[in-house]
């Protein structure tokens, strides 16, 4: 496991094929790998929309990749202090460069190369008001052949959801939130992981592709050191007729709104 290496703007640019893309209707500039499974999808945008951060708070993203989620969150919430962890040094370098391109300089953004199994790293990065992640899911689908793509989508059993929940909870203050975006098939494992990490009063937010279809993704959120019944929220329908997004989804994906 790598530990406490800081990524700075002085590091050389990653030597990987990249494209430059835009999120939130052009408000967020994102340079990211051209390789498919490493590219940002809707998941990080929706994850950012679910984090109830307030201006000036300190937040942590675990497994930030090139920074899509924390950049979308920072675009919505002014003055955030962002800390992030990414185990791939070239992706961490892109996250720093993307932060600078979107107004998050070193005074507001710290990216560390490290592993979410290192709880001492979480202690160094905290205390944070909120923690969030889009973790891999080894139990869903067939792993891709490339090692790095496989690591981004299919965690091995030694780095299950419990490790992600423990890492985030270790850095978050009591009462702060831990938020995960997961395949719907893993919501039960996610709830168990959050509970085992000392987070309660959980919220399950289904993300339906269309009205009448089963959710493929869910957002899970719980509060550290809080008790209370879990609840299912109304959720979000992503698509209306044809391929068009619903008005509610448009407000989030293009307008940068928070999840209702």
C-alpha cells in the first residue's frame, strides 16, 4: 500500500492518452483517460449532487480518479476544502491538474496517492464534514481484462465495501455524512458496510433509468455515530420519453443542482 505521498502541480503530466470533456453543461472542465472504463459516467455527477456540503466545509473523496465528483461538488458549493485519495499516480496527477483548471488550487485541493486500506491516511486527511466514493464492485458483471480498468470497476475481496466505508468514516466527524454510489444489486452490502463502520440513519436513493424500470444504481448515505431508522427516498428518474433526460435529471446533470 502506498501511504502519504502528496501530489503537487509540479509533478510531470501523466503519460496516458487523454481527452478533454465538459460536465455540468460546460461548467466543469475534465481531462480524463481516453480508455473507456476509466472515463467519468453519470455516477460521479449524481454522487456529487447527493453530498449535503455547505460552503467552506472540508470534504473527502476516496478513489477520486481524475476528480469528476469533487469538481462537480465544488462547482455547486463555493469555498469547499477538498481532500482526495487515488491509488493510481497518473490519475491523481490528472485530478490535481483538473482542479487547477477549475479554480481549485493547492490552497483548496489536496490529492494523495494511497490505498483506502490505510486508515492512518484517513486520520491524516480528516477531520472532514463529509466523505464520498464511487467504489468498485467485484460482485457485478464480468471483470475487464486490463488490470487498471479491472481495479476501477471490480474490487477484489480484500478491498470490499467495508474497507471503503471504514476509510471514509475514519475521516468524517460525528454527525457528518458518508455517501456511496453503487449498483442496485449491492445496496444491501452497502448498508451493512456503513452500519459496521458506525454510520446510521441511512438513506437509500434509487436512480431509475425510466418510469416503471428497476433501478440500476442507488445512492446510499448515512451519518457517522448517528442512530435512526433507514429510509427509502423518492429517488430520481433519469430518462423520459426517448433518450431525453427528465427535467429533474437535467437540473442536476447540466445545471449542477443538488439532488432534491
